[in-house]
C-alpha cells in the first residue's frame, strides 16, 4: 500500500508548493514568456495585466481542485474504497506525463495499485 500512498502524498506536497508559488508569479510571467520565446526563437506579445490575473487565478483554482482530488483519493485508499483505486489509477496515468518526477511517481503508483494485496484491500 505504501507504493501507492507515498507517491500520492509526494504529489500532494508538490501541488501544495505550486499553489504557494502561483500568487507570486504575476510580475514575472511576462519575463518567463520572453525567456521562453528567446529559447525557442519565437515572438509572443506581452500579456496585459488583466490577462495575467486571469491566468494566475485559473491556475490557482485548478491547483485547488487537484489538491482536493489527491487528498480525497488518498483518504479513499486508506479506507479501502474501490473508487479510490480507480481514481489513483487515473492520477497515476496523468502523472506519467509529468516528466521526470511525475513519471517515477506514476510508475510506482501503477505498480502498487495492481498489487494483489492492494487490489483485495480496495475491493470492499
């Protein structure tokens, strides 16, 4: 079970750190985009302040939803709920796309989720 719950807790902690950083990105968002353009040899016009606020608030709300989803999945797995296992599989598959740390966490979760003991524990 620890192959599932520990990666979930790590994902939860990383998402919480992102949530703490998002409000402070406002003044730096255009600088980040300029650096991205320089690296990719493209040009993007700077974002107006209203759009920066919209982007940051949207990111904030998506992170809150992600944190709630991770926490509820963690609790459901600890209680042995079958929907918690299904939700954790979905989280693990999405984590595979977040290279390199998310990929490692996703693989660990998938290995743990298809373990016989975890499958029987969550089939209640």
